[in-house]
């Protein structure tokens, strides 16, 4: 996530120079994948919290503050092969018991 989302957009910026508009711009660039944008934002927020703890930024200057996250939505998830096998086995069991379509 850091390599894929944060470094391409903010990789050359020093921690002490990142401002709220920079974080908002990152979120806007990731808007097409809102769930990933929110996860990236969480990582970025933690990074800046640690930057404050380590003395790289003054306390209370996390640029993620007041930048809104995207509302949680329903994510589409694909069924993997193992799950598909279990589903079909369960359907076969139900049909064998005389309960199709239960």
C-alpha cells in the first residue's frame, strides 16, 4: 500500500512539509478506489502520528486531521475456488436430503 499508493504521490516530500491539501489531493487521486483510499489514509495517518512521536513533526500537526474519509460502502468480493467448491458441496448435500433451493 505504501509502495503502491503513498510513494508515487508523496514519495519525494519530507514529512515536515506535508500539509492538509497534500493529503486531500492524495485522497482525491485515489477516489476511484474508495476502500483502498480509506485504508491508505489510515496508514498515512499512523505514519504522521509516529512522525510526531519521533520528533519529525511538531505535536498536533498531523496533516490528516480534518481530511474526510470516503463513506464505507459495499465492496465487491470475488469467490475463490475453495469457497466455490464448498458451496457446491453444500448444495449437493441439500439436494441429497431433498431440500433443493433451501
